[in-house]
């Protein structure tokens, strides 16, 4: 089966702390930090969007793969914050890489699991022999309404995976999807911020689908938690994925490497894929990884990857995810954050 | 509306493609049609995305598309291989910008043609 030949991650250097948001809304920062297990989140600068994050992540994936970008036959970006309503993000990414013009492209949307759907289609196109290499990207500059609980976590980042059939760093042994029509989180046309169903987003939505998908793929593969070196789940906050991991029987040393949310926030379509990049950065040949995403609406995609000997050769060929997460950061005050996220009503230029 | 000219400049804006004179080897970025040596044949070469700041200034009164970004650094960057180009210097405190500072060119939004127009992308320099 096809698999990953290169991976890349990117995130903004700007951050805002939970305390900074809480003091504006008169909220209890410690309660949010404890309740969500989130300390701070990434914030995209005004010159950063889903396309720019995707490009840098994809360049890093290509650098690790060491392939001619002209051989990339498909480029799929999954996001719920595509900069254009009409005009694909993927065309720009493919053009920057030099993958055009012989390249398939479409943007994917499925709340936070659009990235893993893009990864799945990229894998299957390679498996089908339609293309030599295909890019699957999950990226977002996610929005949360001011004062809403989402504002403490909605953040920005991207993960890119170049899929191929040869020279793999991780073979995809199994995939599985688990999906129902569940209205837990949505954004109607022309609405700026998403709405959510509060506590309904937990048990009937996130936990039902993530656990359903994880159990389904473990059954399909005939594998148990102890067969895996690492696991990573969608991270709407720092608590949900740890709860899922424990319910499934995974130990802390299996899930903590991929848990980025406490310092990164929820990067929506980039969330579990970025966690996967943090694992690929340190994994050893022969190790298995379980990856399960979640997208509201609602569904989960599951993957079982097994790493090859080549992975150790390419881990240092691009910046590693935890270096980006824990490296130099610039902390914003709420006013700067509001400006960066376009939350301030401005006069129209020239009016 | 400058969308058409922007689209024609995509190779240089997105992939840092320059023109290398087939006669004398001089590299031009952005590419041009005639070399100072008189040559008219150019090979397309991609510039390195790493280099150093040669000189810079701080923009405190910006042009209309950049007024919300002031103050910001604007520098001449010499990429590995010797070609020089102008780029905004971002993700760095203004006091930390120095000549000789190693930088990497990162893909960013440069400006947009109003709220309803196209978004124009290119490269900015970030600390390497």
C-alpha cells in the first residue's frame, strides 16, 4: 500500500496566552487552563493564511521526500478557512512547488477532518496508479467568536504529507472512516464565526466518532494499543484526546508526543495531522502509529502507519514540529491579537 | 485591475525564478529580456531561499496597502549565490534587525486588491 514519502509542518510564531483573553472577558483563566488543558495558542499574522501555511509545510514535505516537484500529480488542501470562497488554495500551493500544470487539484472541507480526507484521497490516487506523488494537506487559521469558549483554542497551523508508492518513510497499512450526520458545530454561509452546541460537542460528537473510528480500525487491522509506539487524536482541547487515549488503553508515553494543543491550540484541519508530524519527527523504523482525526458534522478518519528504515534519514531535513512549537515566540496583547485576526471594524480605504 | 500582470509574474513571485544570461552568466531577479552584455538568451534558475540582510530601513509611514503593518522592516537581502532582492523583514523585533542577519525567504501575503479583489502572495524574509 502507498504511504508517506515526506512530511512538513508550519505554524505562526505569534501566540496569545489564555490569561490575556480571559482578562478581556472577565473570565477565570485558571478554570479555562485547567478545563481545556491549554496554556496558549498560535495566532496568524495578517500576512499569514491557510495558503501561506500550506506552502511552507508542503515545501518541508518535499524537502524530506527529495523528489522532483514536477512529479506531484495531485495537490489537495483541507481547511475550513480557505482564503477564497471561490478559487482553490491548492492551485497556489502547487504553483509555488512547481507541480503545475499536470496536477489534479480541489479544496476539501469537512470541519476539522478536511485534512485527513485530503490525505486519504492522495493515498488512494497513488494506490490506484493515477499519480506518482500526491500531496494531502490539513491547514487552518481558525476563528472563534470573541468571548466564546472557542476563542481560547482556535489557532493556526498546517501539516503536509507527500504520498507515494516508493521510498516510503511510513507505509499506510490501514485506513477507516466513521461518519454520521451530527450537528455539533457549524457555520452558515456569510456568517463570520462558527456556532457550536456546547456540551453536545463531547459525548455524542467527538467521543462517539473518535472512539468509533479508533475501535473500527483496530478491529479491521487486528491490532491492539500495545502494537503501537504512538497514537494521535484530534485535539479540540488538551483534554479530549488524552481521555480518548486512556479509554482505548493507550499509555501516556504513546500519546504525549503528538499532543500539541496545550501550547498550540486547536488548528482545526491541521490539528491531528500536525500531531502526526511531531511523532514522525522522533519515531523509529518499524514503529506503528495510530492516527484518528475528527471533524464536526461529524466524522473521523483513521490511519495505521508503519515506519520504514528511511525515516531516520529524513527526520532532520526540515524543521521539526516541537522546535517550531517551543522555539522563539512573540506574545500578543489582546488588542494586537484582535487586529491580527481582523476583529476590529475599520473605515473602508478611500471612503 | 493589476490581476493579469500579477498572474504573469507568478514564476518569480512564487518560485523565485530568475533569468541567467546564457552569454555572461549574470543572474537577473526579476528576469529581464536583455542583459547588459547584450545577450538575449536566458536560462531560468531558482534563487536560494536563504541569505543575509545587506541593508534595511524601518518604514513608519507606509504606502496605502501597508499602513496597517507599520512600523515594519524593509531590507535588501542577498540570497546565497549573490543575487539581491528587496523584501519585508518580519517575525523579528525591529530592534533585532541587523545587517548581516541570516534570513530565510518565507511565502506570505504581500497585499490584496481590496476586500473583493485577488490576494497577492510573494516572499518575506524571516530570521533563519
